[in-house]
């Protein structure tokens, strides 16, 4: 079994409060899970208005497939017009 993990750092624009931040980050997380059949959650920078860290996880039998899905999810994030843009991505694969 291969577990693929991506830590995605987002920079948020025009966010004035934590409530505004949640209204941007929560739909991004939901769309990632629905579109790519993986799990995602906000995992860091919870008290910061202008940044968010999203953790994305997928497990499967083949690293090639897991890598392909994670890459497509990150590419989708980078190419869509949200009030956030991808600042950094770290990806790791764990074989269990």
C-alpha cells in the first residue's frame, strides 16, 4: 500500500477575518475531496488571516496512480481562480 501526502501552502488575498478565511478555504477543501476522491483538511496556520496549509492524502496500490492523482489535484488548485494561490507544495510517499 502506498500513501501519498501533500502539504499545500496557500496565500490568501483580500481576507479580513478568520470567518472570511474559512469561507475561502472550506470550499477549496470540499472541492478537492469531491473532484479527486481523496481526503483533505486545513492542517495549519489556523489563526493567520492571509495563509492556510491544506493537507491532502490518498492511498492506493501503485505509487504511479497515487502520484498522478495528487499531481492533478495540485495542478487544479494552481489553475483555478480562488482568493488563494499556491505558494508551496511538499509531497511525500510512504510505503506500508
